[in-house]
């Protein structure tokens, strides 16, 4: 760069000095570029200062909008979780209630089934459960439930648990209906048995006194049981148990009444009543029946009782007399040997001696008598009911 001064005169004639600077081209270019950069910087700074607040406001509004949306979504998700939790809680409570009810029904049906089988007495099973597998109530292990996060959920096969619980409840409904039919069948059976046993007592001319003693130290007002199906099943079963107990009492009473044969299958050679005496050939009263059997055959007691005579007795020869209830007694004459002693308690079917021909006898046989209040009666009347009793067992 070079500088020089030039002198010139103004129009007034006074001299003027001028400075002239000569720049190198590269230096001039650098100065121009610097000035241009400074201008750009000034423009940018001015623009940033002008738009800075607007940018911040926009960014803040977008952030606030996103935050509001996030809070709303979070609240919606919380509400949905609460709704699902409440729904699952209600479902869990419903399932728990139904499971408790089914467990109680299972216990009731099991008790009734056991009682029905017990009332059969002979060991036969009652057909309380249907033969159709679809009608059979599944066992608890047949209905798998899995637990997740404290809630019972549908099983792996996709079937809703509540629907399966309803299906199980319907199965128990069918089982209870079958038990109702079984109870009705047993009721008819025991009614028939009771009527037949009453007829036995009537035919024998005996009184049946089954009045039960009053239980001590109990009481309270009489309140009829409910008539809903569940209670009705229990009431019907209780009534059936009473009928069975009454039939058992009648049978137990008959165990002390001589209605069995002392020699099953033996041939009767002489009946009860007037006949020609085998020794004198004159009419005489025969106080029993004669049953032919081989010597040494077993003579058995025809009812429970106590032995009051066991020894030689006039024309009876060796004889056993047993006293039973209801004023009845039985005599077994012409024995070859005696197997009991006086005062001994015997049961129906026990051996009391061996068939022989002692006393006034023409050959081996058993003279069998039945007496009521000391008076001989026709044993056929008692022996005839044996077939009736056999049909009731």
C-alpha cells in the first residue's frame, strides 16, 4: 500500500491536500470479506434475537401438549387397569362363592349316596348316578384351574372357568334328581316290606309294639323344615331312614318269634291237631308237628331265646324247650342228644341237639311244638311265614 498527497486548489484558490491509499488486491479482498462476514453476523444475530422468543414459545407449547397427552394416556391406562382389576376381583369372588357352593353340594350328595347305599342293607348299589357319562358329575380334579397373579383364570383349553362351574352345577342337579328317584324307589321298597311284616304279625296273631322311648334331656319348639329341594332331599332321606329303622325293628322282633324251620327241607309226617295215636290206635291230640330226618341230623333253634328245659321229659324223651318273646316258646322232642344247657341264651339257627327217637317215638324224627302263653298252637301258621320273610331279604 502506498500513500501520496496531492495538492489542489479550491475554487477559492486555497490549496487542498488529498490522501490516496493504494491497496494490494489481496488485502482489499480480505477487507471486503471481513466486512461481508461482519454483516452476515449482524443479520444472523438480529434474526436470532427476533425469533428466539417465538421458538422457545413453540417448543414449550409442544412439550406441554406432549405432557398433557402423556398424563391423559397414563390416567386412561390406570383407569383401564382398575376396571380390569375390579372385574377380575368380582369374577374371583363369584368363582370362590360357586366353588364353596359346589363343595357343599358335593359333601351333601356324598353323604346322601352313602346313606342310600347303607339303607339298601344287602350291599347292592343303588343307581343314583346316571349311566350316561355326560350326566355324571366330574370329580374336582377333572376340572383344572390355574392361578395367575392371584386370580383364577380360564384353563388352558380356553373354556371359561365360570362356564365350567355352571356345567358342574348342572351335573350335580342331575345327580340330585337321580338320588331323589332312588330315595322314592327305596321308599316304595320299605313300604312294601313294612306292609308284609305287618301282615306277618297279623297272621301270627301277635302285637307289634314299636313305640320308641322318649329321649331324655331334649326339647324345643317344633319348627317344620323348609320345603326347598335341598332340604326336601334331606327330609325325604330322614323319613326313609325312619322307615328302614322301623322295618329293621319289625325284623328284629321276628328274630324272637319262631317263624323258621328247625329242620329245613324235612318231610312232615304228622300234623297238628287230632290224629290216631300211633301206639294206642285211638284218637288223640297232637300238640305239634313231626318232621322226619335221619338220626343225628342237626335240630336248630327257630328264634332267639333262653333255654328253660334241656333233658328227659316224659313222652318227649330228650327234649329242649326255648322261651322267646311275646309269650311264645318252642319244644324240640325225641332228640338223640342235647347241645345246650338250661339258662343258655341261643340265637335263631343255633344247634340245640341231634334228631333221634327217644321217648314215645316210632322212628327217627323231630317233634316240634310252638306255644303261645303256654298253650300249643299250630306250628304251620308260624312256619308258613318263612317264605314271606325270605322274599323280604
